[in-house]
């Protein structure tokens, strides 16, 4: 699964927690569709999630819901509550009946995140149980930090939530829930070997026949299986990965010539054409924007 970690590192995700409070009274949280990547977790207590057109879920304490591209949804208490809705600092409201809700937005520096999100379902719900020990551990850390924090969020909570999102992606792939898209390639035992090799040596002059040998498949079967799973040809994936890596290196300040060679292009002009086609902006523009910060 190191290939997934490569992508997670490359897209440079950042989490901004926009709600971390004890919600009391007759409360309801209603969100509209703005296509941001976001998540919710009841860190203490439970709640009900309704997503029109997709279903309803009971979220027990520690269950996690992720919207790769936010849809309209409503969250409300599991039991009838009375009184005015209040959002209280968790550290000060432990004696108040209610639910502690953690909500955050996942942001990405790198444009490669679009392909990652395309491979996920519209609503991703992960339950806290024996199959998700990482969820139990992170819930404990988030709860402990919230109980001592004098603000709804801080840099520690944001960083913990970045781990939450990364672990959720890996768990979803391990559960073999993703049947198609680029993430499904990582869970295919034979093709995953090829993906890892490409990630380790993007500058290599890869040939389809060599990829097939690595996968232990015939050339035709490898190409057909790869396309069926990802809707991309192996060479399209190779180009995609090279361009994602190139974007990151350029943004870090490497020269166009050096980056072109490091991702397998002997011609700077040829590299620049492919890069511009992939991102809609020139390699030089990305480099300058990274230098400016």
C-alpha cells in the first residue's frame, strides 16, 4: 500500500476543523452542497445522518462520515432533545446532555487530488469497531485534546484529523470496497506491483511488455485488466504519475529541465507540452507560484 502513501504525501492534504463543540438542546446541523471535501464525527454521543437520495445512517460514537464532494445533508440527535440549540466548548460542557460533534474540511495543495476523489463513493461511512483500531486510537486522542483545549480547535487537532483522513482512505482500500478507479489498482495484487515500480522509477523508459512481466500476466491480459479497473491504459497512468510528481517538484522550486529529466523526458519541450495539457498551465508558472509561496 506504499503507492497510496506516495499519493497522499504528494497531494499535501491539510485539514481545517470548522466545528468542534458540544451541541446541546434541540439541535440540527444542515449543510448544503458546495463540493468541498469534508467529514463529520460524533466524538461523544451519537447522532443521525440523512443524505437526501442516498440514505440515512445512525452514527455511533466514533463513527466517521466523509463526503469527497459535499452533498446536502442533515445531522440531528438520535433522541428527542429540548431547549435552545447551543454549541459549547467541549471542555466546559461535559455535564450537559448532548453530542460532541467534530467537523472539518480537507484541503489539497496539489491538483492530483481530483483523481483521488473521483475513485471514492459520494458518501463514505466507516464504523468504529474491531476492524478499525486506528479509529478508536484517534478518537481517544481527539477527545483528550478537546478536553484540555481552550479553543474549539488547534494545530494538534487539525494534524490528528489529517491522520484520520489518511487512515480512512487506506482502510477503505483494504476492505476491497473500491472496485474501479485508480485506487482500485492498489488493491489488485498483481497490478499493484507494477504501480509501485512505476512510483519508484518514474524516469525509466517503461514498456508495456515489461509491466506485464512484473504483473505476471500476458501483455494483452495485463492491458485489458488495467483498463477495466481504472478506465486508463497503463501508459496513461504512467503519464499521470509523472505529471503529478513533476508538479510537486516544480512547486518546490526545481528547474523545468531538471524535473523533465527526473520524470523520464529527454526533451524539455515535449515535457512542457504534456505538462500544460495535464494542468492547463505551464511548468514555469507552477514553479514561479511555488517560489512566491
